[in-house]
């Protein structure tokens, strides 16, 4: 099986793909099932139990609000970030929900939205169970979902089949699971990684649609950067974190080039921080491949386009296809979930994807691209996920900026060689998976270890 680039790059609301986008999709899926079974009109009460990591940090990540939006029928890719907070607040204060915009029921956020970080399920740390009853107390439906990273969801019935790889690769012409497979396919066909991924995408969409949708994704990424570079203020949540990207951008504009060799690196940092400050504010972002790491790929692509004036739409499409092919390997053979493997699976995978894509942008061979992706991941191995207060702010925002600079450095380092190197991308991904398995849960998005417990919080910070 090869994961589509459109699964790795999806449009949604911040601040978290696994804690916001995934739960919204799960809640929407549940009420759609009730509608399709003909029982939606009988529903009197709905309860959502958020377990494990999403139970521990659900409030800081906006999971409770995301579930409300999903029950209302909102979709992550279409939800209006300006309207969403009003819808959530209305449901809380009115004590009523209109399921899918059709069935009006009573709703008590205190008793019908249960956040229990102590209870876990074995398949994945991010689990949620939704139950619906009729007025006489009969269960009309119950479903457990797992939010497995990047906005992906798996229900209880499909969990076992999700864990097993699809050996036949489906109908795609060039199936691959590992970087070794990918390089072998490129060498056998003479295709670049972007060309190979494009031919795989053709199994699902026409060529013109692939191109149009990828350019739309880039447009949303660019708009997010532009918005994040304009909007000043303090981020929500109680930490009092100010938006810094606009101020950095103004300084850089005033300074001009000045012959400073780090001028481009400073812009990389500003672009990434702009995206992740927008994400922390609950704005519209592109999951790339997660929201917590959403700034890295847009930053590197924006940097490439800005500092290479000959970059055209074809180069942008190839950049995203290359990044998507690399991301597919992470999704298939390891994880992109901070709750499962720590931040090495989020920022580490995004840095790897961006590094490989930028190497391709610079004209790298498939082996140079693979080398760049490996370098980008190797130097994030063991990275913990310990957001302060359960908010996707510290260390997430700065971390995206630094990882963007590392991605460009990784690509440039790889381009100085011929692609021959000792540690393969597959070796690094295996190490990431095993390290994540060995990592204590307190360092995996639960905010019960690391920075989250060694920094004194303001008294008004949200209870994660």
C-alpha cells in the first residue's frame, strides 16, 4: 500500500491533527453512521469518552471542542475557523446540540464529554468511544475510534487490518513500503520520486485533478504563512505566548539582505513560526504530515520558491509529491503520531520529508533525496513530545522553525555527495519506531514529563 499525498496533506483547523482533526472526523463519522442506519432521528443523548493521550491533553489541544464540531456535522477541511469557537460556545451555554444539523438533543459538556487520560486501549494511545441512546436508554450505536496521527482515524473493527500491511499494493503501478523499495522502483523505471508518486496517484485521480489539488494545498499553505506574518497578539491558552513571527518578519524586511549569510535561515524560521502560531490559534492549516509539525514543509517550500525565482508550478507539484512519497514510508512502516513515538514522529518526519523534497528541488537524484531525508530524521531521533500545558505552543512553535533550517541544511549536505551513505532512511525509521516503543509515555504527548513539568506555569493556564 502507498499512502496518498492527499492523505498526508489535508486541510483542517489547529491546533492538532491527532487531537483536533482526527477527533472531529471521528465524531462526524459516528453521527453519519447513525444517519445512514436510520436511527439519527431517535437519538436522545450522545456521550464521547476521550481516553489516553487525548484524554490527558484534550482541553489544551481543543479536542473537546473538535468533538462538538464533528457532532454538529462540521468537516475539518471546510470548517470556518472564525465561526468554530462560536459554535462550540453556543453548544456549551445552550446545553443543546443539533446532530449533523438535523437532530436537536440536550447536551451537557461536563457529563457528555469525558476526558480520562488514565484509561487506555492497546491499539493506540489516542482512543475515543462514542455512544448514542434513545429516550428509553437503549443503545442506538457505539463506536471506538483511534486517532493515529496526521488526522487519520481507524475504527475498532478496522484496527487489526490497519495494523497489517496491504501486501498486494492495490491497483497502483509502483507499490512501495520502504525507502529501499522506492529506490528500486526509481532505478527500474528511470522515474524520479515525484514522477513515480504521480503515477501512483493517477490510480485514484486524473492528472489535472492531482495538479489542481496540490496547487490548492500550496495556496492554503502560503496563505497561512502570509496570515501568520501579519497577525500580532497573544496566543490563547493562558501561557501568554506572544506571536513573534510578524515582528521577526518586520525586522528582516527592514534589514534587507545586508550580505548576512543567515538571512535566508531567519526567513525559514519566520515562515515556520508563522504557520505554527496560526495553528496554535486554531486557524486553518495544512496537516503536513501533522499539525504540530505543520510549519516545516510550507516553510521550506516557500523558501525554495522565494530564493529560486525560476521556480514554477511544476517545481511546487514535484516538491509536494516527493515529500508525500517519503511521508508514505513513515506512515506505512512506523508512525507520525506524537502520542505513539514522541515528537520524532512529527517534527522528525516533517523535517525528513522537507529535506528530501528540497534535495529534489535542487536537482538531486533519488539516492540524494533519500540521503537528505535520512539526515533530516537522524538528527531528530529520540525527540520527546512534552508540550507545556498541553498546548501546541512551547516547544512546538520554535521547534518547527529550527527543524526547517535543519531540513535545508540536510538537503544541501546530501547534495554535496552522490547519495552513498552508511545509514539508510529505512534504518533511521526503524530506529525511530523502536525508540518510540521504548520511550516512557510521559514523554509522548501526555504533558506529564519533560518541559511540561519542569516549567512553572502561569496560574491562568488551561488545564490540559
